[in-house]
C-alpha cells in the first residue's frame, strides 16, 4: 500500500500552481511575480516539485545539486533518469514531492505559496485535496520555435511522458493561460 503524506498544519492564504512545458518561461514568469510581491512587501514561499527529486538524485549519483537546479545542459543530461525515478516514486508515495517541496522552500507560515513546476496531475490533485479553497492555477506556454531558441529539443522518454503531456487533460477549476511571447514583448525592452 502506498504511503500518504499529509500537509503541514500551516496553510497559505493563496497557493499558485504554475505549469508549463520545458523551456516555456515558467521561471521567468515566476521571477516577474516574485519581483512584484517583493515591491508590495509580501512574503512568498517559492516551491519547486523538482527540488526534492534533484536533491535525492544529486546525493545518489554524487552530482552538483545547484547545477541540477539551473537551466544548463548538465541538468538535461540527467533529466531522463530523474523523470523515470520520480514517476516510480510518485506511484509508491503520492504526496511525497509536494510535501517535501513545501518543507524545502520553508513555505509554511508565509501567506503565499508559489509552486513553479507543477507537472503531474497526481501532484496537482494532492494540492487540490488539501488547499482547494485557496488554489489558483497558471499555465505558461510558448511556441515550439521559442522553446527551441531557449535550448529545448525533444527528448524521448521525457517530452512524451506524463511530466510534459499530463496537463492536456485538465481538471475542474480556473486556469489562466500565459503566453510568454506576449509577456516578453510587453515587459522587455530591446
């Protein structure tokens, strides 16, 4: 029987789940959002579901954890193994990655929690089960040409699995779509 992971006692006033395919601009969008929250002096816990995955993977394989967190080719070299392991672990331990992401981000006690890389419906379902009354979803997208210009290329076993395709099947609730090309034109000069 799979283990269950209850959420921490502290709950945010608002939980924002940001999803999108690789190299679509999720982190860029989060940086804009974080900058605005900082201007308003509002604390937010910035969570990444991938943080506990990358932390475990770096320890197991003696890798540089900080390099697994950035957008380098180093991370891409290890992505397939991390995806395969995390999918197996999710099946055995639903809720593990969301709860660990909250803990690693030290989010408990902050009024806003932002999860930058929600990719699996199981992770979304865990958040929805525990925080439905405070949950908002944002889907960031970019054209394939834009993603390629940022270094994306199709990787079998990654881009054709649940981590990239699961959000085609949407659940109930409000979903805001953000197209990064339009945001970049509006906010970037030059």
